[in-house]
C-alpha cells in the first residue's frame, strides 16, 4: 500500500556562504545573505520522491517553519517532486522542542505513514528535532539513515553509527532522519520549477495549531573562534617534549 510521507525542510544560510557574526554579538548576519534549503533536508525530500517514483509513496507533504520567505524553500521542495506544502509562519526563533511540537500537531492533522527529516540543520547543528518528534508521538525512529527500504507495514533502516553500520526494523508509522550517504539530491528542472508555482501551500500559525513556541533557551553572546596562532619550528625532540610538558601541559 502506498504511503503518505511528510517531509520537514528548513531555510538556512547557504552552505557556500562565509558566516559573519553581527557586530553586537547577538547572532550571525542574515541580511542580504543567500539562503537555501538545509542540505540534509534536500536528501530527505529526494528520498521521499524516490519512494513515490517506486510506487511506495502516494502523497508527499513538505513542511517548513519560520518567516514568510520560507515559502521559497517549500517551492524548491515542490519543484523536486513534493505534492503540496505547509508553512507554519512565525517570526519567533524556533528551537528544536518547538519544532517537534509543531510537527507533532501537523502529523496528527495530516496522519502520514512516514515522517522524514534531515538529521540536523547546518545552522544550529542541534540534531534533536527528529528524536524529540518520535518521543512525542510515541513512534519508532531510525536516525542517521544511509539506506531506507519500505515493505508492507514496515521500514528497514541502515544507520550510520560510530562503530560502523546498524540495521533496524521499524513498524510504521515511524520517523526517519537522513544522513549524507542516503542519496544524492536531484536538481529541479525548469518545467518542474514552473509546475511548482501552481502547487498549493497552506499557511498556518503556531496559534492555529495550539502550540506555544516561546524560546526556552537564551543566546547570551555569539563570537567568532579565536584565530589560530602561528606554528613554531623546534630544533630537537627535547625542545618538543619540554614545550609539551611546561607550556601545553599535556604530558
């Protein structure tokens, strides 16, 4: 039976852009900066589209959260092959728990059989939303997926772990987060980009979903890492040992 798939996509600073910290230390500069879809989320969309092409998915719903401009990210997902989009529009900085709660509300509304997310966003690197969503829903989860296979009412996920690979069998519905080696996302063709402009995007707010998204954490200061000092050439092994012992104090 073909499944309904919900895919979460996030608008982030493009990975090719050099990050600059604001002069007041309140965060990173986003004004006049190129934005794009989080690369791990591109992999998630690609996997959902491949499932549909294989006849294992019938409907792909792309979800994004944030400011109005997130519609551009949804249009990219629609051009890649998603059927429709949902934007949870808010100006509040969304933290992982808030994202998970919003996704839970949308899952209860849309009743998908599978939720696919990127394993983390390249802006905050939290790697938390997928796990939190699975916990809130009480669903099985397969994180860091490098391979995903769907069968009748079940999913087999090959996970990338510190010791190598782990394969888990999950009942559906379930939550899967994608790793880099799962697939290579396609480029959206011009005809599909034009078709994406006509695909529907529903806009809701956190209040519509009954979710409080007020931040629970406060960023006190953002600063660039200190510049690395120049190396020193030493004359002998004895000098190296002396510096490691007396300056670096690692031996």
